[in-house]
């Protein structure tokens, strides 16, 4: 009994050309890159809380005094959690513009996560030695490095139309670059001040997320309607 031609077509293996196209499409799918990145950020932001420990009270010591001892760790936790969240949001903004990835972007994204993975260590160090110049400088240096990696990642994405859903104009490219450069400059200032006025250095780290929110709000209001920067978060 002969089979129907239509059924034969359904059972026929895909041609080599079709298989190559499917393999290329799967290798360029940004989904796995985003899954890995989201997982790394989630773990890092969870690990930050491990730097906070319940105070161990000595005889005659009250809880209020014990909480004062862990107060620096709490402050550093909040700062680091919010800043790490801001860098995740920035990564999300970048990847909403792309339709595919290439080998270079995959490796750049991995390098972007390398300094981010050290944030819990830097936060723990700063929480324990919040007035020490070396701890302050290491914390700032780490976020300078993260900002520069974000700039590199943004430039790579914005200058490769083949990866984008639509081409990024010059204004959007410079706006995204400024979102990485300005924090890097402020972190450098905090590093320079760490050895002279550590309180001011620590204060810059504390207020920088607020400055970011103010800046991004003003940017969204001034951006042309429908432009990518109007959706920056």
C-alpha cells in the first residue's frame, strides 16, 4: 500500500541548508545569554545579605548597641543591592534592543559578569572596614571596572546593526555611553577622596544610586517620544 506524497514530505529529513539555518538561529538566540546573566545577578544579590549577621551580645549589652555594630554592614548591603540592581536594569535595557548575539557579544557578556561576581566580597570588605582607605578604594575600583565593561558592552551592541532590532542613532549611543561614564567618574572621585576624607568617599557611594534615578528620570522626560532612551530604566 503506497503512502501519500504529503505524508512523505512531512517525514522527510530537513535539508542540510535548513539545518544550518536552524543551527545559526539557535546560536544567535539571546535567550540563553539572558538566562545565565539573570541567574548570576540573582545569586549575587542574594549573597549580599549573607554579610549581615545577628549581633552576638555580651553580658550586660543591649540589642540596640549590638545593632549599631552591624549598622555599617546594613548600609553597605542596601547600597550594593541597589547598585547591582541598577546594573542589571542597564543590562536589560541593552538587550531589549537586540535580536541576536554573536561570539564576541557572548564573551563580552561573560567578562561583564566577572567583576560583578566580586561585589559580595567588596561589600563584605567595606562593611567591616568602612573607614579604611583600601576597602573604600577597592569598592570604588570594582564599580569603575563594571562601568567600563558596561560601556564596552554597550558600544559593541550599538555599533553592530546586524545584532539590533533597529539601528541605534548617535543620540541614543551617546546617552547609553554617558550612563556608564558618569558613574565611573564619580567612583573615581570617591576613590581619590578615600585616603583624605573617608566619610565623603563613603557618602558618594551612598548617594550615587539616588543621583542615577534623578538623572535617568530627567533623561526620560527630555528624550524624543518613541526613542530607545525614553524607555531607559
